[in-house]
């Protein structure tokens, strides 16, 4: 009789309702944390893409200037560099090529090219106010980059 009882207790082959409920609750908590984290990763990727687009435009403008493109007019005032000036040097504007997005590049008094423009990173607007490449690279997590953010 004791052997039969011992065999019954050691040969359990299922989960109790409480154990199953605990597993479901733990999986729910883990999945909700993962969903929130993925949303943040996606938004950060969108913001990084907008920053990369701005740097790409600045790089194209640097090539334009090195090929003799004008950045200062006869009256010594800066001439903004835009898409029309860059022509084939800029094959893709990315987020700045979308409807409503505007941008320009000018040379500052230190000789550096500065980018100004607005674009959307997902649902988050990003603004560049006279931002240099180094300012854009150092502005992780910021949505206003340039002279007003430093």
C-alpha cells in the first residue's frame, strides 16, 4: 500500500492550475516590457536616421564647396546651399526630402558648414539650427540640435 502511494506521488505528469497561471503571468510581464523596449529602439533608430540624413547633406555640401561652389556672395553675405545647388552630389535627402521638410547649409564665420532644417523622425519633429557635423554626432537623444541646444 505504501509503495502504491509513493508511486502515485512520484509519477505526477502535469501542471497544476496555479503553476500554469504563474507561467502565464510571468510571460505577460516579460512580453509587455519587451514591447515598450522595442518602441524605444524603433524611435531611436528613426532619430539616428534623420541625423545621418543631415550629415549626408553636409557631406554633399562639403564636396560642392571643394569643387568651387559659391558659399559667399559679392556682398560677403553667406549664400545658402540647397538641393538645387547640390544637384547630382546629393542623390537622396532622406527625411529632408519629404513634403514640408526644409533645409539649407551655410558656412559660418569659422569656416564650418552648418545645417539648418526640420524633419520628422516618426511622430517626433527634429530641428537643426546651424548644426555642424560634430554637433549632430554628439546630440544623441536630442530633437533640437545646433546653436540653441549647446
